[in-house]
C-alpha cells in the first residue's frame, strides 16, 4: 500500500517543481523582453529639449535607440543645424551635422536605459543596472558640446536672438574652431586694412576709448562682439554696421538657470579679440 501511495506523490512533487521552474523561466523571459526597446522606431521633438549643461536640441530633431537595451540614442538634427563636438581620442573640436547621441553607462553589471521626458529632457533609468547610471551627450568617442546654426557660417549683423546652444566648454571651444578663427580674422583684416590696429589685449570693454565701439554680430548662431573703429570711411562703406557709441559692457540672462553667472568674456585669437556672453541658459549682450 505504501508503494502505491509513494510513487504518485513523488511524481506530483516533480511535476510541481517543473511547473515552478517553467513559470519562472517564462517570467524572466517576459521581464527581459519588456526591457527591450524598438530600435526601428524614430521619435521627433515637438519643441526644443534640454540635452545637458545648457545644451538644447532644436525642435524637429529626430532620435532613436541604437541598441535593444536602450543604453544609447542617436540624434538627427533638422536641416541647417550642426553639432559642436569634441573628439575624445585627441581632444580636437569640430563641427559635424551628424554623429551625435546620448548614452547611459552602468557602474555595475547590465545596462541603463536612456529616457526622454518633456520637462526634464534626456536622462537615465536604472533598467537592469546593478550599480548607478551616468548619462552624457556622447556617441562613439565623441562628446557633444553644443548645437550650432550651420547656415550662419559668415559674420552677420545680428538679426535674431542667438540660436546656438553651447555648454561652458563649448563656448570656449567655439573660438578654437578653425572656421570661426578664420572668419573673425578675415573681417578684422578688412576693417583694419587701412586703419591702425588697436591694442586688443589691453582694451577694457567696460572702459572703451571714445573712438571705438563694439558691434554685435552672429556667427554659427553664436552672438559675438567685435571691436570697431568710429571711422567715417569704414562706416560709409559699411553703413549697416551698428554705430552706437555705447558698448555692450554687460550681459543679461533671459533663460531659467544661472542668471548670476551671465558675464561678458573676451577671447583673443590671431592677434584680435572677440567678445561673448555665457554663464546661463541664454546670455545676451546689452
């Protein structure tokens, strides 16, 4: 009698264990699939979005996940925009219309997931990461330092509010770009071709000599000031130049962050100096 009772009971136990293992296996499989993202789906920003450190992606930017774990996304900027990027291998700066992204790194095992939220911008979710997650605007050994207006590649008198978006490192890197240095030098060479060049390094923008003023221009969407002479022949040849004698000696923050840090800076390159504002979300000369 005992044998007949024992064998079916043992079979029931094995069956129950097998069922539990099977159900757990299915549960893990379903959990894994729920963490995966659709790499074929492309999203479009309906308004500008914060990327990181005062860098905003313009409305119309497209983005999609690179891998199914969701740890990295790739951006495609609207026509007319380009990234200011840093090559992490050699530290050089360059302008690139593509190649930008945002990635999340896990300090432990497994992966983090990039997320976008309208009011917060881009960030990281814990996902399956066993440690902490760190996000940064970078992709394939490139670091995004800003977004530029690629169509504004020549100095123009400022017609609209600056639409470049640069981090603090990006603002400094901007004046190291060969294209920017060449354009500033070209215009200064023209302006001072027949006029004595001032001592740019030692001129204080807050105490300008009476025969100079600062003209406000736009280059790649970045607002910059150039030191111009009050020369009648020059102003006659270029009547569109701003001729007010009051220099923009201060900066105003119209953004939401860092208002107290919005200051006027001087960057000197190739014997000339240019002026710009930085330190908050949107700094402008006044």
